[in-house]
């Protein structure tokens, strides 16, 4: 009587091919998921930087539009102004990545934080510069927002103070 052989299971070659294909598909899925997540995080940071920068520019514009005795120091890229007769000597600055309003003189100089990047995902204001426009009637404000060393947003705006502007 002849012995009947039944083919059961898979050969070693078939198993190796199946494992290799499964590994390749897993690696491709991981790479694609990682790329999507990375792009999503970057887009979120850029959107937050745009919000912070736009709000900051709007606020700076509003402050300067109604200010008095606006003087632009082109060499320092800064601006000084008065709010009224009693509130004089105001200027803007960047302190630890935040926009601050500085006022007072000497040791009594005070600062008030206008925009804190922490509330926007640790974004920092990396550049704030003021220059006088070519016609001498407006102040040009340049602002950059960064995350670490990477600049995510940069813009500038022109504001014409109602009470005029001069060069310091």
C-alpha cells in the first residue's frame, strides 16, 4: 500500500516572504504617519505664530495711531511716544521673546507685558523694529515670530499717527 502524503503548513521560504512583506508594509505605514503628524504640528505652529503676530501688530498700530510726540529713531529701530501730557516717554521692546511697553526714566523705568508667547505655544517675538517711512508721515513696524531658531511668521505694517511723527 502506498503512503499518502498530505501537504500541511507553509514552507520556510513562504514564511520568510510573508514576514518581509509585512515588515515592509509596517515601515511604510510608520513613515507616512510620521510625515503627516510632523506636517500637522508645523502647520499648527505657523497658525499660532500668525495669530500672535497679527494681534501684536494690531495692538502696536492702535497704540501708535493715537499717540502724541511720536519719534522714530532709525539707528536704534525704535520708537518713543507719549500717551498724553502726564504719560510720557513710552517705547516698545522685546524682553525674553515677549513684547513689552516700557515707560518711566532711570531706575524707575517700568515695563508692562503686552504679548506673552507662552500662551501661544512657547512662540517668541524674535524681531520688532520701527522705521520712518520715506515720506516721513508714517511709522513702519516690522515683526517676526519664531519657535526656537526657526522664524515661522514675519510681516510689517504702516501706521500714520493722528498727531504726526518725527525723526529722533
